[in-house]
C-alpha cells in the first residue's frame, strides 16, 4: 500500500473539500504551526491565536471523523518550524510514496511548494481548494485585451454567470450597483444590536505562543476571545448578520463612529479567509434571506454585501494572481517615507487615526473604510513607502493574507500599482472623514482649517500630495477637478500648506 501525505495549510480549513469524503487508511493529513509563518512579518497576537486555535479545532474534527492527522504544535520538539523540512521529515518517517497539497493562495508558499516538489523523488499533485467562485486565472482571461481592469465589469459578469440577484438576464431591481446608497453617516440610529460573542478561553494557547518566543503586536483578552473558529460558529455569525445587521448594512457600510467599532458589519472575514465557510454559502444565505424578507430589507442592503464577497473579494484575488510577483515591488508614486511610530501605538492627537489604530490594536479588525480612508489615506498622503504599509496591514489584521491584503493595500489604498486596480488615488482631506463619521468631534484639530496650529493635518497633507505628485497624476482625467482647484490657490497659501505638510511628514510624533 502506497501511503499518501496530504498537506493542509492554516488557511485551508474547508471541511467540505472532496478530500474528506472518503476515509482512507493510506492517507495522512499534515498540519503544523510554524515559525516560518509567524515570523515573516510581526503579526497581531489575535491573528496568531485565531489561526492556531481554528487549525487545532479543524484537526480535531478530522480525527473525530476517522481521518489520520499528524499535527505539529508551535512548541513540539519534533517541529522543524519550516515547511519543506517538515514535509521531508514526514516522508522519511512514514514511508510516504505520494505527496499532495491544495494550491496555496499566497505566491511565496505556492513557489515554495512547487520548488519542493521538483526535488522530491515521489509523485506530487496539487488540487484546487474548492473555495472560491473563480479559478486563479479567470480574471486574467476575462480582461484579456482590455486596457482597464474595472471591478464593476467583472462583478456584473459574476452576477450573470452565477445567477445571483438576477431576474433572467437583468439585475434584480433594475440596477447592478447600489453603491450610491451605501454612504450614509450613522448618527446613533438605527440601534446597533449587542455584539454576538463567543468568548473562547485561549489562555493556554497564548502561553504556548509566548513560550515559543513568537513576537506579536496588539492586545488580547485571553478568556474572551471573540473570533469564530469553526464552521458552526461562522454559520452562527452569518445567521446573526442576516437577522440583525443586514437590514442596515448597505446604508452604513462606509460609516465610522467612536462608539461602535463594528456597526452592521458581519465579522466573517477571518472565517472566510481561512476557508472555514465558503463564499458561495455566505452569498446564497444572504440572497435567500433577502428574498424571504423583501418587505423588510431593501435590495441595496443585500447587494452592497454581496458585491463585497463575489465582486471585490474574487476580483482582488484575480488581480493578485495576474500581477504577481512584480506587483509586490510596485511603487508608482515613488513614496519613500517611513511609517510613523504612532501606527504601532495609536498615540496621536488626530482622533480618527487614534481610534482606527487603537481599534486595530485592540480587535485585530477595522472595516474597509477605516482601512482605506483613515490609515491608508494618511499613509498615502504622508508619502509612506508601500513596503512599510504592506507589512503593517499584513500583520495587524486577523483576516490579512497576502492575496487579499496586497492588492487592497498596494493597489487600492496606496496607488503604488499606478492604476491597475483603481482609476485614481483614494485620497481625501478632512472633509470626507468629517462627512462619514464623528471622529472630528472633540478632536484637537479643526477639520475646516488648512494651516495653523490646530488645522487638521489631513488638509495640508492632501494639497501637498497633489502638488508633489503633479508630474505623475495631473494627466489622470479623474483628477482634473482637483488640479484645477489646486491651480486656483494663492501661491502664498500653497507655500504655507507645503511647509506645514513637510513638518507633519518630518515630525509625525508631534501630531
């Protein structure tokens, strides 16, 4: 009997995969907590705990079904802490005659496993993870020969292909996209339901991670760990989302508020990205719930959520596989500034950054507008090196894996790809931040002032950014209005804005 070794990575916890339909005595499943994975950037402690805890639970579920699992914990003395060495070790010890794995979603792991297989003297085969709607190359094929990779075009194709929110060949409700209705400011009503809690006790796991010497960032409540770690828990979050949050999600998905860290967001991103639950199940459940409650839920709420999952998420993955590995080196705007220290502490007088970063350190979570228009907006306006921005985003969020983080950060947020993903840089002055949330209330800085001691730093940074990047951006048709406004500024005012921005960039600790 030829033994087969099957590798399961930490973000491949899909219990419905066809691998598991048959229990085979000749198959050994390998799972491992590796320093290789904890150390390539500094991760949030909640991210490390969430992955290890969900991996352990997944291994236990496979064992309970009768599958043979070899699991290596972070402190196992037999754990070599590097994936190729571990696989070679198991092949020797177990007399393995065949090696199989599921395609990794990170380029570095994909390359590492392909290189390993080229050196092994046994047959190797890679399989689809059976998670995404699309294949790795589907987006590339869809956009072949086209100049712009517009997400909206891809999203409409996905809706048609998979029959989601469709009435025959036409979009249900007569519109493809209700984004214009997804931009309301939350002012205290409607009431946000109490946060659904799991409150796992992860005290022992934290101790193991500390004992192993893994360096982490952020905070954790050891007896109140609140991430979904199993498929059943992910389904619970999905049910809570549909019943309590979906009726208001679309309206307030871009809103920000100091009293509500999660508002009407689902908190499903970690469970989705480690594949505990599939995007098909999430989308189908939301669509079904909408149809069952048409009189209570406007289509804009369901469409706004579904667009994030089967539109943006699949689109992001497609961009990643189309553009890597060169994508990780792009720096179109030639930004070289270091990331300010307050990104690691939250110690700043800018209220929006203090709250968004503080929340990220406390929760290993921030929603897409906090990431794009608060932390990402500041980093871009301050002309921060995208390498440093990537490392921060990849480390601080529990749901951050490179395939989803890199295009969203280097592309959408930092415009380092020169327009592969976005048709213009996503930058704003304090006006947008004040419009979409209450962060400006009670802030030391005045969002309406551009220069002076208490002028909001975003204002000087914004106009200075446009001025400094004119040679790269002025021909962009979507930037035309901004450059016309810039050209109308009095030279003395523009010089004052330049000088204040230079001081902010050089001395961020003062702000």
